[in-house]
């Protein structure tokens, strides 16, 4: 039978996971809200330029 207490004592976290976590948190990732805000700004700028020409 597995002795969970002994197995937990042997456990060491993977260095790859720690490295990946640091890389993920250090980046300023664009999310869906950022994309939608950019699209709204482009749309409003396009509409304001279109009304000047018409």
C-alpha cells in the first residue's frame, strides 16, 4: 500500500513549473477586454473621421 506521508516527504516541485510561472507573470499579456477596448477606439476614431468628410 502507498504511504502518502512518505511520498509527500519526497516531493520536490518541478523547476520547469516555477520557471514557467515566472515567465507568465512577468509578461503583460493582452486579454479580451484589451482587444475590445482597442476595437472600440478604432471604431470611434473611424466614425469621427468619416463624419468630417461627409
